[in-house]
C-alpha cells in the first residue's frame, strides 16, 4: 500500500524558514518523480514544485521560485521542501504527491497534508 | 502560464442524475488533462488523466473527453459519495496548472 506522510508544518513568522518532509512507502520511491502541491484555506489547488526520480531535475511555480527548494533522499525514501522567505500568502496545506509516471505529470497518490501558517 | 477555467462553479444535481463538468484551457494542452475529486478534509484523488484514461480503481461512471482546449468530465449516475469538488489540471506545459474547481452539490 502506497503511503505518503508529511511532517514539518508549523506556525512561522513572515520572512522565516521551514522544512517539510514526506516519508514514502509502499512503492519504489527512487523510480518516480514527486511533487508538492498546496491549498490555501478555502481555496483551490496550486502546484508548487516537482523533482525527477534521480533528483537532478526540478521545476517550480513562479510564486515560489528562488524561495523554495525541493530535494529528495532516495536512500531514505523521503522528499523535502525547504521554504525560505515565507510570506503570508504561503499559508496553506502542503501535500506531497507521487507522480503517476509513464510521462504523465499527474499525481496518483497523495499524503494527508501538513499545515503551514505564516503569520506574526 | 496556461489558465484553466472550469464551469460551472457549482452544479446542483440529484442522486442518480448525470453530471457534466467543463474545463477550458487558455491554449492547447493536447490530451494532457487530468481530473481530481476532493472531499472536505481529504486529499485530492486522481480520477482521469490523459483526458480520458481512468486512474486505477475509478468506477466506470466517471468518464473524460476532449482535446486541445475543451474538456468534459461526465459522471453518468451520481452516487452519494460523488458529491465533492472537482478540479481539472493540465499536464502539458510548465507550470502545471489547475482550474478553480467545480462543486457538485446535492439538489
């Protein structure tokens, strides 16, 4: 059974930093691209970042480019999101999601999310 | 950035009826369009990708169609568990983008 378990969400002040983690199990983690997708309270879904299976290629939404860094440790089956220079509009539930694969940049498994609140 | 526009914002449907949801892209995304279902307090669930391919375990009452800029998700006979918010997502260009969602509610 595929499981994705996010952690690291917290209340942080504007300008602060946070690192999210996502522990994966139930599939060959090193074979799949992974993503972070977020959802502000009461709002829709926003793709944040994607990393290829080997970790060498990454993509970011313009809203987070230069502030967030996605990475992975295939030896630990763990995905990360380093979030710097946080702003109030980064407040959201952050989901870790497994890319479907076979050339489809969609997400067939999702974690339950971790809440990041940026506020003074 | 490709803008995805969903309509209607809210769809009121009686159980057992057919529901038709629309998604339009601001430029062609070929057949690279996905649909997700999200219930309150839950993570999204992938229903359809590649415009018309059902994801693993998705019932046959869910079907997707379209290509280019116009897409449709059809739920042939709404069940109680289908009342939720549905999002489309293009997976043709970076950045990957979602529509704003259609809420399917009980009439």
